[in-house]
C-alpha cells in the first residue's frame, strides 16, 4: 500500500522539480538535497529519491564529488549542438506541417502568435511561444518526430527560461513566427523549413548572448 502511495508522490515530485528547472528556480549547479526537498514538498525522502533518479535518467541531474546530486550544467559546445538538433527537428516539423496542417491548426498558430505579440515579455510570452511550437509540431503528424523533440526539450530545460524574457527578442520571434506561418499557409514546405531554421539560429544567438552576460556555472569544454 505504501508503494502505491509513494509512486504517485514520486511522479508529482518529478513534475515539480521539472517545472522548477524550466522556470530557473533550480539552476545549473544547484544541489538536490533529499531532506530539504522532502520537507519543502511535504513528502517522504523515498519519492524524492525516485524523482531525482528520473531526472538523472533524463540527463538533467548528475552526481558531483562531495556535493551529491546537482542540476547538470551545459558547456557552450553542448548548447550549440542542442540548438543544431532543434533546428533539424523543428525545421522538419515546419516542412511536414506545410503539407499536413489543417486550416484550424493554421488559424490556431496565427491566434497564438497574435497573443504573443500583445503579451509582455515574461512567463506569459514564454508559455504562448511554447504553445506555438507545440501546435506546429503536432500539425506535422509524425509521432517519431514528436518523441525526438520531447527528449531534446527535456535537456533544453537545463537552460532555464527562454530568451523571450527580453522585449527585443520577443518582438523578433513574433516576426519570425509570422514568416513561418506564411510558408505554412502557402503550403511551401522548403520555405517554411528554411525560415524555421533561421528562427532557431536566432534563438541560439540570443541564448549565447544571455549566457555570456550572466554568472552561470558551466562545465569546462574538453
């Protein structure tokens, strides 16, 4: 009976910690002390330990000498590689969506981008941006692509909040989304893919600039 109770608690703790990594509340290098987390989450140490194991399996947590479980840090090379793969996967999603997206999905993408244009930089803008990319990915109609993006997105969580917290980047993202939409509406797969790749490359440049401007613990490049 205890195991049945702790299993859902472990999943709840896992989701809570994932969200804290996404929001930046748990940043790279942060230590995950079972006792502290159990007290803060109001659960026993067993489900916390299970949540930490899941995060480790996701590649988000590593064990450091004399520190224990910590949120993993990425070096610049790894960040670039992640965004390169994101450009490949989301570029492919845009190309497939140009062929497969329904009129309703295109209208939803346009509405989300309009909301993003009106939203102040911050959590609301980040959520609208996430919904835009998720809707486009779903419109590609490829389950294996969705699964690949899910794995990549978990690793991207280590980077914390998206760069849409910056007003200039948020405005640029809206324009880039609009260009992607024009390719989708014209059913021009190559054009939609090219613009999406450019959009991801612009996000990478903004991310690198943000990382260089903050004191973030980074792993040394080999």
